[in-house]
C-alpha cells in the first residue's frame, strides 16, 4: 500500500486549496450569516451559483466521479484527500458539485441507469443544473433493516405504482431538487434481497408531497434539508425503474461503498477544521491567568484529537485502497471506518465546543453544526450497531463461528 498522492491528486489538491482559500473562505461566513437571517432559508443565494461557475471553469468539478469524461477519473484513494479538503468547508462540496446525496445518486445512474435516464437526469446533475434526493428510510419501521421496508413499487402493466412514506430524504428541500430516487417493495415472493426496486421519480409527479422538513438536532440544514415525503398512487412508466425490478439491494451496496469513503474523508476534513478552531481558542483565550491550553488537561485533549484524526485518516485510506482493489476485505473495512470516523469527529467537535465555552453552543462558531453532522452520520448509511454487527460476524467467521463461517 502506498498512500502518497498521485500526480493528478497533487495537482488538483493544490488548485482546490487555492480556490477554497481565495474564493470560498472569504465568502463562507457571510453566506451563513445571510442564510440564517433569511425569512426563507430554502433558497440558493447568488454567491453559490457564482462560486459554482468559477469551480467549473477551474476544472474543480465532479471530482468524485471515476469517469475521466464527466469527472476527474480518480480512484477512491486518489479522491480521498480531495474529499477531506472539501470537508473543511461547509459549502465547498456543493460549490464543486461533490455534495451528497447527489454524488451517490449520480454514481447510481452512471453505473446502472439506462441511456434515457442518463440523458434526462444524469446529464443535468453532472452539469449542476438540478439537485436530487434519495428516499429510502421510513418513519414506521426500523430502517436499519431495509428488508422491513413498507413502501411499495408495484408493476402494473407498463407502469410502476409507488405508495408509502419516506423521511430523512436529504436534499428534498432544495429549490432545484427535481429528481428523487425511491426504494420500494416490488415482489414479496422473491428472496429478501431481490424484492425491492429503485425508481426515478420527477419531483413534480402527481402524488408526491413533501409533508414537512425535519430539523436535525435543531438545525434545518437549509437549503437542502431533510424531508418527510409521501407517495400516494404515484404512477410512472416502468422504464423509470433503475437497473431492473428487484435490483435495489445490489444497487444500494454499489452506491454506499464509495459514498461511505466520501462521508468519512469529509468528516476528517471537518475534524481538522474543528481542531484548528480549538487550538486558536486555546492559545488566544486566558482564564485564571493562563492560556486555556494550559488549563484542565487541555493539552492532552488537543494531542488526543490529533492522534485520533491521523488514525482515522489512515484507516479510511486503507478502506479506500481495499475498495479500489475489489478486495473482499473491503466489506469489513468500510464498516469499520463508518463506525470509527463519525465517533472520532463527534469527539473532536465536543472537545472544541468545551474549549469555546458558551460560544461553542451558539451559531457564532461552526462547532455545534459540526457536532450535529458527525452525530447524524452515526445513523446515516447504517447505524453504528449494524456496522459493528458486520464487523463482528466477519471476525467470528475466522474462528468458524456464525453464519458467515466458511464463506
């Protein structure tokens, strides 16, 4: 394993660093202030479109996509440090068209979409002209087990009919959200991993209704947000099914592997930003006649944060490398980083909040928002408990225990 940056990564990272420092950083705090003060936060402020145009002109666009024609054509290991750098800013991923859930949805369409689906939906997503949402989690069942899903996608002749209610549909509040990917039950007679389908749903289809936008730990996360969406007798051509009926689980696994790498590397970038704020606070503020850094074990806390971030980075790069090698070991490695990285980032954010005192709880600093992002990602793309279950099964299988033994 060699995690030295490739030439392409070094070149892109240098350009991305300069772009974020010169173009995004000076605008970021005013952007958030304006959005927080707005009576209607579900808007795209002009500065975002301005920055997106500049990012595209500079070739800092669709960096996540392993397709040299439409993206940067990078491997997971090559893209990882770029994702980390994007994660140090709240808006950089959107500015560079590398934001979730659009990245995962674009990869689904790139891998599994029909020519018609690619032309209608993938092309404008890649161009940054529209946004999308992913509708999988449901309010009435434990969605940590996706086989519990109650929403349906039933074939009726040449049509597919959708019914059900989804929530935590990230991105659905965005004014440019035009496409939803809906996952529902199609065939109860098939085995449990071939019963479900993914369907492309135009946002304005009759029967689709955003019931409410959900705050996460008090944050609305505008302008994308997370919504509860009802689907009532939504009729679409059967050609709206992605990759064929019953293929949703296979598609989801292909979508979630790289997506979890991206999430974790962005979280490492977020943790780096948070640690830098903590160090600045610790050296600039004085209490009881001493810099805060010299009080109450704060030096050790800063040291522990540095150790934890560096450990997480290597852990994620190893998982990315295994994924690039198509190694069976990637399954366990990705589950490991999905547990370890959000917990690390949450801990670093908590330490930084404590270092900032009451200010850390306010909107004057991005720390409460950072803590919320890390905490939410301990649930998104599978809760910690599910991933720990996968890790334990693989570990016990090596000793001939459990249902995966001998596989």
